[in-house]
């Protein structure tokens, strides 16, 4: 892989609708993405609707998101997932 030439000054901002960081094998290891609202989504508890949400994920080499940080108009959440897929308290 060839490195990009060094600029004298950094670009003032990086803009886009999502960002993915990949490892040497092309696997996504981190992402920031906006998930569009879904007014028809049905939750297990019977609630209906899912707000637009921005999600940051850190993903292990096996493709499992180990860290999730999300925010929407309804609030925010942080999930730290262990090897048994249980949320770890922090």
C-alpha cells in the first residue's frame, strides 16, 4: 500500500455520511454511521418506532462489535460487550 503524500497543513474537516476503518485484511474494525429512523420497527416489548440514531462501533477481528456508543433524540447508550455477548458494567 502506498502512503498518501504529506500535506503542509491538514484538511479543516472530513465530511461524509459514514466512516469505516478497515484492517489489513479489509475487515471493518471501526465505524461511525447514521441509521435512519424506522417508524414501523417493532421492539420485543411492543414499542413501535426507532428514531434516527448515530452509532459508533469498535469491532473485534471476528466481526463482533465489542463497543457500541449510540445517540438519538431519545437519549444515548454505551454498550461494552464481553466474550459471552453479555453487557459489561462500567
